[in-house]
C-alpha cells in the first residue's frame, strides 16, 4: 500500500506545519501562503502550481520536489535544500534563498526578480531563460551552472565562484561581476566593461562535448 499523502488543492493558508513529514506528498495547487514549513520534510513532494507565497521554508528539505509553475514569491528558503528539484517557470520574486543548496536543480524560465541568493549553491543547475533582474548572487557557487539566455540586468555577482559557468546569450547589462567589473549595456554572452579602463570579464564556459 502506498505511503503517498494526497493533499491536492488543500487550503493551508498560514498553517503551522513546522517539521511536517510530507515526503512524496501530493500538494499540487495547494494554498500554502504564509504557512510555516520550516524544517519540513518535503522530499520528492509534488507541489506543481502550489502557492507558497510568503511561506517559511527555513531549512526545509525539498530534495527532488516538483515545483513547476509554483509561486514562491517572498518565500523564505534560507538554508533550504533544493537539490535536483524542478522549479521550471516558478515565481521566486524577492524570495530569500541565502545559503540554500540547489545542486543539479532546474530553474529554467524561473523569475528571480530582486531575489536574494547570497552564498547559494547552484552547482550543475540549469537556469536557462530565467529572469535574474536585480538579483543578488553575492558569493554564489556557480560550478557548471547553465545560464543560457538568462537576464542578469543589474544583478550582483560580486565574489561569486564561476567555474565552467555558461552565460551563452545571457544579458549581462549592468551586472557586477565577481572581480567588481560593471558590465556595459549590450553585454550579451560576455561582460563588456562599462569602464574602458577595466580589462573585461569573459565568462568561463563548459568545453564543447566531443
């Protein structure tokens, strides 16, 4: 008999779910706005289309969770675990992902407008076509992270660790690179220094396959 928990469409607005055991739970389209899911076990949970706006996910374990098109606007994911999670087209506007780990996660077409990603670990994550306008990636770990086609306009990458990071077709206009270089308008795929006296900061891309 399956241990999967079925809560599709549940209305848990503001509910105290601290340390809740919701591994593999079906929470599709659930209303979890402002709920307390700190330290919750949401490993491999199905949260597609769920509303987690303003949700407290402090140290929550979302390993392998399905969060496609979920709303995490202003959610607190401080030190959360999102390894291998799928957040395709998720809304992360002004979300707090400081110290979170999201290794091998998928954030394709996600919206990180003004999100805080201080010291986040996005190693080997796919973040293609994402909106990172004015996002703060200070000291982020971006080992083999794929940002193909993403918008980094006015984003902050100071002290970020770039290692085989892919910025193909990414808009770096106004972005601050790890060495402090400010990219000029029209910096597509590589940073063209706004100050002509600066040396420039080309991205480090993965070597071609084969």
